[in-house]
């Protein structure tokens, strides 16, 4: 969430930066400043009212002591009237603050000045590529056909048990899932990330803290009786571990990693781009999360990108890294790099990771701060990244490594899978 200080003091800059994300915020900023003016005016009236109320109350004792009962009674009535006015002003102030907050939380994060201009994914900038596209044998097929041929992923059974987008992994397909999860976690912990295993459901406060709520609840599965949400990513519970926490600067950076299933409604998704593992409602993902001092967050972002790149290299997958343009960025991000791997049988690039710096946007919602000595608290910077999401990684591994005799596992995975071929 943007701070009111930034909105008021840098209104033109905020409007200009949000335009990069395709957000025309001029009217919203004007309304927020007007609401804040009203809030400030009401607060001034309330403060003056309370001061007058207190001073008048103090006079009552002296008036009674000097036998001025009529004046004391008048002073008592004045205090009573002031109390009524104060209550009304407090209610008005609370309403103004609530309305002001409701407007502020709907503003996206400001994109970094490093963000390219553009409106759609076609405007994203490829910053780096690696690996070579494989040459497949004549009978090569997409991963959904491979899954059926080798009986490792059953999409129809998942549809029977739940619905489309909930596949059942079987045999070596299930073992491949476990292998990838263990491999990713081992890579992350070796890089200094502390593993946590968080809940797979969160409350509304956690959804608000990382920016899914309000306004994005339609993309999450909601258990309405308990008002819990199934997590769309481990980012939500892991980042919220530090909600309402003042961190000692000497403890920064905080580096966390977690494996969780993820649940996304993906409302409106249809067509060839959602076939097989390309888009699911439930999938497995390993996440990395960092809390940083503001001056270190962009160096940390570079380190996270390099870390994910190293994992993709070890999987021997052709990849490219894109810097997202303003129009393709998330609500909460200040700068995002996407990783895509090439899926040979589909002849397309598949997104497998997003690595983002949110600067202080999430931290302001979370109230996650740090304090240097006796100075005023300041907001930390938060970052996260997929390290990695499994479905499209699996799709690319199956398609790119298929041979006439089976699907060969990358060397780095074989000690995790226990087999060389499917």
C-alpha cells in the first residue's frame, strides 16, 4: 500500500508512475487528498473540542469552591454539550479514515523507474537467454500425450474426482513431483534460505497483507464458514509471518523458503493455452521470500534472479528471462523478472517463475518495520520468487527429454527420482 505521505508530497510523481502500469490515478489521488484534508480538519476540530472540554471541566471545581453554583452548572452543561460534539467528531473522523484507507488500498504499487513502458506481454523485454532448444525425434508429442502413454498423469481421473485443472499424478509422475520439490528446497536452503512449512489456508488479514485482498478475492478459493482462503502461493502465509513485527536491522536480510500446494480459480481461463499442465487450479510450488533493508533490496533482487537461473540451468532447460513492462506487472510489484522455459513439443515458451521486488508496498500493509537505535521505525522491503512452480517445469522436462525409448531425467534429478528414464 502506498503511504499517505508519498501520495500527498509526490502526487504528480505518483500519477506519472501509475500511468506506466496503465492506471489513470489522477481522480483517485485528488479524492484521496481531499479526504485527507477532511480528516485533518476533523482531527483539528476534535483536538480543539477536547482541549476546551478539559479546560472547562477543570473550572467547575473552582467555581463550586467559590460558591458560583449557577456558573458551575452552566460549565457542566457546556462540558456535556462538548462531549456530544466530540463523540460526533470522533465518528466523523473514523468514517473519514475508513473511507480514506479504502481508497488508498486500491492504488497499485509504483513501478520502479527500471520498468519498461508497454501495455501487454508482447512489450516485455528479454534480458537474457540460455540453453539450446532440443531437436526432437519424428514421433515427439506434447506432454499430455506423454502423460497418458506412460500413465504418469491422469487428467480425466482428476476431472472425475474434482474437476478440470486438478490432475492426479501416478507412479513415476508422482515421484517426479516429489523429486523436484526436494531438489528445489535443497537448492534454496543451500543458498541460505530457511525452510518453513506454513498453513495452506489463511485469514483475510493475511490476504490483505500481501495484496490479494481487497479486490482480488475472486481469484481465490474461499471457505466462507470460517472466512479462510486457500493460498494462491506460499508468498501469502510466509510473508505474513512478519506481519506487525519490528525487525532488528542486524537480523536482516530474512530469507525464507517454503513448499506448498497452490490453489487458484483462474476464472475465465480457457482454450489451448490451458491444456494439460499449462494452467491448473491446484499445483505445487516452492517459493523464496526475503525481507531487506531498502538500500539492499535491488541487489537482493539480482541475487534472487541469479539463483533461480542457476536452478533452471541445472535442469538443462532452455530458458529466457524477461523484464516485465508496466502493463503486464502485478498490482503489488515494483519490478518483476519472469522466467520462461521452452517447451519443445508445443513450440512455445512457458512461464515458470516470477521474481519481484515490492519495495515497501507489502510492508506498509503488513506493518513490518525496522528501527535503527532510537530512531523512528521504517518500512522494510519485501521480495519473493517462484523457485520454482512445478507444472510447466514438468511439461517442459517431459517434452524436451522424450526419446523413442522413454523420457530421460536430467542428471541433477536422478538421485532424487531414483530412476534415469520414464
